[in-house]
C-alpha cells in the first residue's frame, strides 16, 4: 500500500534541497556563466521541483480522502509515478 508519510517526507526534503541549490545557482554573478546558470535553474524547476510539488499535492489529496476511498488503480498508478521520480532522482533504487 502507498506509504504516504514516507513519500511526503522525501518529497518535502527534496524540494527544500533543490530550492537551496537554485539559490546557490542564482547567486553566481559571473557573466560568462549566466546563461548556463539560468538554464540549469529552469531544468531543476521543470524536471525536479514541479513534479515533486505535483507529488505533494496528490499525496495530500490521498491523505485527506483516505486510501480506502481511493480506487486501487489510481493509487497503483501514482505510486509507480512516485517511485519512478524518486528513482530518477537517485533517492531510491
């Protein structure tokens, strides 16, 4: 069954970690690195933070609804997406 608390904790920690990385990147002042830095920030936002925020929203919805009230096929689908995302980020294998 979907481990909502575990996924929520991982998700929050990853968002915080990557948000801090964006702050570090944004503080780079060198003109020659500005375009690369902006590109990297956008990739982190689109490929990491946005999917994690979506994951957080779904987990919150599942938690509020109660897993017994959510169709198993929906839980299974989202659990696969969560695990795939976390695996891609190197958090789980």
